[in-house]
C-alpha cells in the first residue's frame, strides 16, 4: 500500500493506479476504522481494479463546540487494517495540505445542507461537500463509496455530483451493525458501559416505526409519535430529531407511499449518534 501525505504524491499514485483505463475506487473516511469502513473498502475492491482510501479528520465539518480535538485517531492500526484488505493507496494528508492559509472557496449544496444533521450542525455539510469535492479532484476516482449510515450526507453528495457534473459514480453501502443492532461508528468509542446500552434506543425507535408501518400505519406523524414514545424509556438520551423524509430531497413526507428514509439522531451523554432505515412500501 502506497501511503501519500501530499496532494502531489497522491495525484501521481492515482495516475499510476488508473493507467490502462483501470477503474479506481475511492473510500473517504476520517479514520478510527471499523467494520463499517471496511465494508466500503470491500465493496470498492469488488467493483474496481484499484482502491484508494483517504483518512482525514476534516476540521471544516466540525462546529466550534464539537469533538474535533478528541475525535479518535489510530493511524497505525488503520494502516494495518487497510494493508490487510489489499488497499492500493492511502491518502492521509495533514490539515495544512488540504487547507493552506486563506482558503475562501467552498462547495455548498443549498437547502439540503440545512436539513436533518445540517439543521443541528450548521456548516457541517458545507465542510463535507468541500472536502469531498477536493478529494474527487485530487484522486479522480471513477467510483466513490459511502455508507448508508450517513444517509443525509449521501443525499447531499449525490446532489453535488449531479449539480456540478462530477464524473464519479456514487455507490451506497448498507449500514454495518454490532451484533445487538447498534450502528457501528467511530464515535461509539466515546460511550461508557451505561451509555453503550442506552444507545440501543435509537435502533429500538426505528424498529418500532418499521413494525407499525408493516402493521398498516402509513401516516408519518403517527409513526414518528410512536417512535418518539420509545425514547421515554431512556430519559437520559436526548432526542435531536426523528424524521421521515424523501431520501433524495430530505423533505418531510406525510404518508409513506414510496421509498422513505426514517432518520434519527440523539445525544447519549455528550456523544451524538445517528441511525436510519428505509421503508419500502
Ligand atoms: P467517517 O469515518 O465516519 O467519516 O465515515 C466514513 C464512511 O464510512 C462514510 O461514508 C460513512 O457513511 C461510512 N460508515 C461509517 N459507519 C458505517 C457503518 N456502520 N456502516 C456502513 N458505513 C459506515
């Protein structure tokens, strides 16, 4: 695996990897890798001839009161995991390489960026789309792999790719969960034992909505209110949002008559967790 820390090195390595019209896949991450990330790497390996992974804890997608400084960093362990998966290129630049002094250009997907996590985390998606656009320009992948776990992020990135004509196929990969159903996340490492068990309420609320939907309830308001009741069993978990939206526009739906994204975010102690599922009538 070629490890690149500068844009010039990464460009040269990716040019080599794409030689002879080989298809290059990109998996963007913030490191502290778990099976969720590795599932994206495996999907990329299966669909591409060469795979590049990026590890970059992107400061512009963190708000001033968020966990940028304490975000888990485990570079050596991540390298070993990626090496074992047969990854060709690892791009892990320092912050100054990506954001030299005086950056004033941003990529902003209007409207979508203010929905779901964008409402609770102002500026978050502007940071995400800016770093992903930069990575697409540096790596020039034919395909890029993202987790359905971050469903709003996926919608925002798909829209950016469509609106700005990036020649990149966006591939969505299913959510990887712990055996008890908790969605894997680098932030799960923040949870103590009690919080870890309380965190299951996100999954329980989604299951409740799914079950009532399968029992015939099609009103989003009723499904949301049933799901919110589940949070009463965990008063220490503070709900941020529980919404039913169109998976592409992120606009709320009233009745579930086509594919609908059911998304939840909540604070478990000081850790903000998200989860979701898709209802398919
Ligand atoms: P992150 O390092 O948290 O920025 O995540 C990098 C990529 O991994 C994103 O596309 C995430 O959606 C994806 N990802 C994170 N957790 C999971 C998971 N549990 N299952 C599937 N994909 C995931």
